[in-house]
């Protein structure tokens, strides 16, 4: 496929020179004389890369990149700014808007070609990684999802059939026992559905600038009380209240809404209980570290090898061939994605047979007005 490049430049001679130069290199090249025309042209041809001047009439380069980033279909196009100015603040502003590179006028053919090739190579690598993740997700779904759907459904169908056929002659305790099994199986299905929806939401947020902006606007005031409460409730639900301890420092505000903060907490504390034996300690620590609010989830469970840490993905459950753990394997990747989307950090330290520490760093925000 031919690589399409759009050149947005108000100087006719320079625009013509760049278009001819790129044409000689085998690129399919288009031109626009101002930012407004450039935005329209980008939406029409969907180029593989955009080269754009900053100082232009009608709409400047900053306006171009802001407008294109409002549309998910054009937001990921590699973007190179051309500028006659060398002010570091201008460059920082451009980079903050999503520019991939800056070329200062006058520039050489060699500099331009190197920048183009580097941006296109990076874009190709990102697409390849996305394709690999999609292939991994397909494979993991084929392996994990049927089991996670069938097991609770079989419980619900089996016990409900027994109740319908012989409920009148059953002992009330037996009826209660069957109802409990049905309830637990239904909860397992509900949790799977909720995790699937949340996982899909993280993919949408990552690819849609408007959703991403809305996500980043979320915040939680004095989060330690809520976090500790969610963890304690889950410890009781897991019948592990005696194993659970906490040491929580508080902070005025973090950049994550309560909905997603709860999801991270429950998924990670659930993993800590799931992969450790009853009677072994599970500890939650909250502390301020620089501009991050750090949450650490400690357990003394079976742990897992280092290579598994780099393969965290959707519907991927570690060592499923050796251990029959309930769950879709979505909890860890959901917590990781939500943390990284917030601008935070996510690390896993684990050693087989010694335990695991999952560390989540959430950005501290200024107290909202």
C-alpha cells in the first residue's frame, strides 16, 4: 500500500518543494495551504502522516492538531510540526497537544526524511503490537471464556431444574442450599459481565480523545477511607477478614473517580486472596510518594514467574493448566489499564512460592475549587 502524507504549509514554494521531494521518495503526497483546509483534507484522505507548519492563516498548526485529536479516526495519525521558532515553550506546547516531532526551518532533506521514517516506523510497530494483543485476546477468549460461562450456567440450570421438579417434597434447608448455589453462580456470571464491560470501556477510552478527557477529569477526595472500606468488605466476603490488615495514609485528592478506584481495589484485593491460602496475611498499604498516591497489595501466596508479568492481558490467567482458579483473568489487566489511563504507574513484583506485591501509583491532584 502507498503511504499517504499530507503537507499543511502556507508558503507555496516550500509546500511544493516538500511535496515534490516526498514524491521522488515514493510517497503519495497531498498539500493544503492553511490549517482549515488541512483538517478537511486529512478527514478526506486519512493520511499515514501529517507535516504541518505552526504559523498559518485561518487556523494555525496548534488548532489543526487539536481539531484532529477530537476525532478518534484522525487522533492517532503521526504529526510532525514545522516551525521557524526555536522557543522551548512552543515545542513543549506542541508535544503536550500530541505532536510526534518538531523540525526547525530551515531543515535539510536528510532531517525531514529521517523524521518521517522514524514516525512511520513507530506507527507500524504500534499497529503490530496492537495486532499481537488482539491475537492474544482471541486465543485467551477461546480458552477461558467458554469455561467461565458454562460452569456457573450449569450450576444455575441444574439446581433450578431440581427445584422446579421437586421443590415441594424437599427439606427447606436443602432448598436454601440449592438457592445459595444458584445465587453464587449468578454472582459469578454478573462479575464476568461487569469485567467484560469495564475491559471494553478501557479500550474505548484509550482510543477516543473525548472519552479520555472525560476519564481524566474524574477525581476522588480523601480516598483512603473508601479504599480501606472496599478492601475490608471483600475480605469478609472471602471469609478472610482475620488475614487482612491495612496501613493507610491519606491524601486530599487523586485523579481517578470513585467508580474506577473501587474497581482497582476490589480486583487487586480479590487476586491477593484468590492466590494465597486462608490463614496467610494479606496487607494493603497506602502512602504518598512524590506526586503519586501509592497503593500496595501484599500477599504471601504462590506467586508466579517474572515472564508472566510481561504477558498480562485480557482473559489471560496465569498457570491455568496447573490451577483451577475461578475467574476470567481480566482483573489484573483492568486494574493496569485504569491506572495507566489515569497517568499513574503499575508494577508487579512476584516470586514463586513467596508471594506478590502489586503497586499502583495514582496521580495526586490539586484540591478542586
